[in-house]
C-alpha cells in the first residue's frame, strides 16, 4: 500500500505561484495540490485542486513576478480567496486522502520543493493554522528525481526526456505545474520500482 511505500507519508504535489522569491516578504498568488493515488502497486496522478489567492495584507507582489507568471490580479474571473480559506480547504482534502491510505502525515512533493514548503510554512504560521498535514521540513523533490532519471533538472527537459507532454504556454500556472510535476513523480517512481 501507499502508506508502506513512503513510511506512512502521503505524497502530495504542491505548486505555488508567488509575488517574488522571499517567503517572508512576498505574497502567495496561486496554490494547487495534486493528489497521488495508487492502484495495484502503481502510482497514479490523482485530482488537482487549486485556488487563486488574494495577496496577504502587507506582503509584496513584485511586477517582475507578475510579468513572469502572467497573473492579472485584477482579472474579473480570477475569483481569488483569502489565503486561510484556501489552506483550510486544501488541508481538508489532504486529510481525507491521508485517512483513505492510512497515512500519518503528508509529505510535500514539488519541483524545487523547498521553495514551495518555505512559502507554505510561512502561510501556515501567519494564518495561525495549528495542524498542518505536511511534514514541516522533509520533502520529495522532482529536481533530484529528474537528475536521477534523466540527467536533467529543468521540468520541461525532464518531461521531454520522459515523453511527458509539456506546454510552455501553460507553465507557471499552479494547477498546470502541479499536474505535470505529479506526472514526473509517478513516472520516475513507477519506472524505478519495475
């Protein structure tokens, strides 16, 4: 079972789009999670859940980040929610998956995972969320897995090496990047175990 494969950790892919590189100073603008499922000892990409986030009051959103991510904070269809609402909703989803697979904690899977975990931990602290489902410092990073499997570190190049479709026009959307990262994670782990 999934719980035995990861020492009772539930792997959950997380991707954030942010207003800069400083987890203490820059706002989270989007968050997405992709669940990892299992069937007959094969890891599968599960459902992706995402939220557009209202920048937390007092945090910085740098123009360069908006240009890079192409996020329009004033788009009428953006439907942004407060950071605390998004985290509580996503943590409820993760906790249900943890119960399904009898896991004790979630472990963040990401591409440059420590970046996402640093922002996530700051958001958890500033919103006074007492019980995060995630391990506070351990991660599974697809940069490292990508090097192991393909000798590449860039997500697009890893996908190319693994014959996973990658659309650079869709990249830097939290939901798209989370889904693609989940595909890389499942492919590498499934190939390794076969």
